[in-house]
């Protein structure tokens, strides 16, 4: 089993560090270049499946990376729902709610990291049971929580797994244990 995690390319909101869940923000020119670079990194990967969040930034990253014809959309890979904090930066949120921590507090009207972990568990189980090589095109917080869940960690441990836009990570099973083989690699730019 090999699980390639691909964070979508840069958007205007990721560039300005705005929490972007439900808002369908397009890739910037830099984001498009990142997606093409990911295609070079993924060249030669013989994937059983390619899955993407239904958001355009993830689907477009998959397309520009060369997986557009075969990518399937799944809600399991949606980004965390930031609820009332959608579109805000962490400093803006903390101005209203001092000490706020996404991984501890979640988002009013949205999700917690535990909610995201529950959403990705069935997908992880299906991939693991099928012993497949799968490329997942998703989002920063969602993929971080997915990785923590795969590793058997508490969802809040995702705070320690930073992902750049346009990054590639690889999760595997080593002697039946979930493991990180590569993390947060950026393409040839």
C-alpha cells in the first residue's frame, strides 16, 4: 500500500493564509506551476486510483499534474469546514478569540479535527483493505488529519505535520506498521 498525499497548489487565499474550506478559490499562476511540477514528481507512479476533493483547487491540481482523466471526486477529501472562521486568518480569529487553537478548539459552525478524522476513516480503511496505490489530491488541514489518523495518532497530532501548497507526501506500511516515507516534498520549480 502506498498513499500519495498531494496538497493543491497555491490560491490567493492560501497565499494570504486565509482559512479556506467551503469557498471554491481558483489556483493562482504559481499554483498552476506547482501542480505541473507535481506531475513531474508523480511521473511513473502506477496508481490504482486517483481521488480528489470536489473543490476546483484540488481537481485542477490533479488535472494539471496529469491525473485529470482518471481522478474521482470524494467528499472524504474536502478541507476542514471552518464555519464562522471561513476566510479569516489566524491572527484575525485570535483578535476575536484570544488563544484560539484550531487543533484544540475547532471552528464554531464548522468542524473539529476529530470530525475530519471520522470523515476520512472509511476512505483509509477501504484503501488499506484493498492494498492499493492511491494518489489523493486534497487540502492542508484535511490531509494532515488524514495522515495523523493513518498513523494511529490523535487527530490533534496533525498540528505537527505541516504541508506546503503544491507538496507531495508518501505514506506506506512498513512491516504492517503505518509509516511516513516522505513528507512535504515540493516539486521542481
